[in-house]
C-alpha cells in the first residue's frame, strides 16, 4: 500500500469521487461528532477511506474509491 501526498494530482480527484458516493450527499468530509472521512492509503486499484462515525449511518464506514489509471506514453 502507498500513501498519496496532497500535492499529487490524484489527491483532489479521489476526494471528489468520495463525495459522489450516495451516503455522502456531495460532502467529502462528513464531519460528525468530531469524526470525518480519513484517507488510509492506496493500492494499484483503489484509494481506501474510513469514517469512524458517519452521520448518515451512525456507524463506521469504509469506502474503496476506484483508482483512475493514467496512461503513460513512451516515445521511441
């Protein structure tokens, strides 16, 4: 697992994608009783997030946001 730094171009995209999950209703943070979404790390395929007390469910939630693969071109 790797950790994406905030200066990485993927950072804003993954948080934006998280906000689009139905449970979040457009809010990428979902602050509730001092708890909010936390970025836990990334694999080759997904970004991992957790929320210890989500306001919509009242319980811990875990989300795996699909990672967008960026094409790399190698010119000869």
